[in-house]
């Protein structure tokens, strides 16, 4: 059986929620924790190991260092400054760029040849930084993108329509941040377009609700941060889903931050778009013919990403 090894760089709340999710779902066989605070990773590894009696599979979990990246399938970077109340994801730009550069320089000293998943915010730009500094294959550097926002959208729609979120097929695209948007023209309830559902007289959702729903999805993180200082469970599960798609070679469509190379009329930028993910990373970008208003929102999101990338020393 092929050994599946995941290294998490950053043992904060996001990294450990991701680790806890993977332990509960039996996602990998070997899990390594790396953090500037070595004692933190020792304690976290012990705590996770004590739950293995109730986990669905045998796992090896331990505190490690960058040498453990040599034979890893996946490195997930969750390290970085935490978004505080009143702060946008883009406000973290320069602080986390320095952190990404230091982490990537350590990874480059190893023989790592797998996939890097980036979760640190602003995630689309940090994914670009990791790719640019590392020099690795662009398809093997993936950001968590709007996988969490997409899950939030599906949950919200499911609540309104009285169905499980698993039966909602809808996507948030663009920046994981304030310029994100919902591709309503491709949103489905099962096999029925949301547009058709909203047009029914007795529908639980109307066209007038679309903007409200989109705003809820875009701003819900600020509410969570106000209530409990940070968000971590949802992104931990989203990262687990991306990890499963890679380790199990699923060819799964996820809205990860992918490198655009003359796609959607843009290039040299990472942004969240529906992408096919498997053991080789992002192998195909689904290029959707967006409606005019959606395309304008997407172009605006790209512009914001590129303006901020231009400010960086990379």
C-alpha cells in the first residue's frame, strides 16, 4: 500500500483543525507537525495520538522538522499572522509574505517533490508567492482558494431550500476575500438551475435574495472573527477535502487557487476557479463562459490581486 504522508507547517488553530479533521477521517497514514514553537507541536502530536484508538485507521503522528519533507506527498502551509477584528485578509499581505519566503526557503533545502497546499491569507497571493519563490511546477502549488466560501454558500442555500448542502452544486469564484462572487449562472439544486428554482412563485428563494446571500458568504468570516477571534474548523475540513482529492487521485472539481495561464483572459496570477485536482495537483482549469456581470466581477478580482502582487518584494 502506498504510504501517504502529509506535513503541516504551522500548528496554530487552522493547522490543528486540519490535523484533527484528517485524524477523524483517516485521510493519511503519516502526519508531521512543524512549527517555530517546537514544544507546541510535541504537545499537539501527543494529544492527537491519544485519540487514535477511536480513529478509522492507523496513523503515525509526530512533531518533526523540515527534513521530514523529503518523502512527503503533501506539505500544507497554514503558518502566518492571524486576521484580527477589523482587519481584511489583504491587510496580512506583507507580514505573511515574509513568513512564506522563510518557509519555502527551508523546503527548498529538502528533496521534496510533492504538492504544496497554501492556506495562509491572503491565500491567492500567498500561493503566488510560494510558487514564485520556490520555482516549483505551478500545477503542484495549490491554494485553498474559495473551497471554504463555496461550502458556506452551499450551506446557506441548503438552509433556505431545505435540502442537504451536498445536493447544492454552486461555486464561489475569484479572491478568497472581499472581491469574491457567486457564479449564479452555474448554480444548481440537484440538476435544476437555481435560476429556475428562483423563478417559481412558491420558491423559498427569489432573484432578490441572490445579492443578500452573496454578501452573507463574503462577510460571514468577519462575524465569526468578531465572535471568537478566528475561523478554523471550516477551513480545516476544506483542506482535508483537498488533501483527499490529491492522495486518492480523485480528479475532483474544487474551487482551489489555481495558476491562470491564458485562462479566462488572464495569466500570471493565482485565483480560485473550478479546477480538476488529483495526485498531480491541478491538472485542468474549467473555463466557464461567465455572464457579462460575472466576468466583470472576476476581472475586478484579478485586478486587485495583481495590484497587490506588484507591491511585493519577491
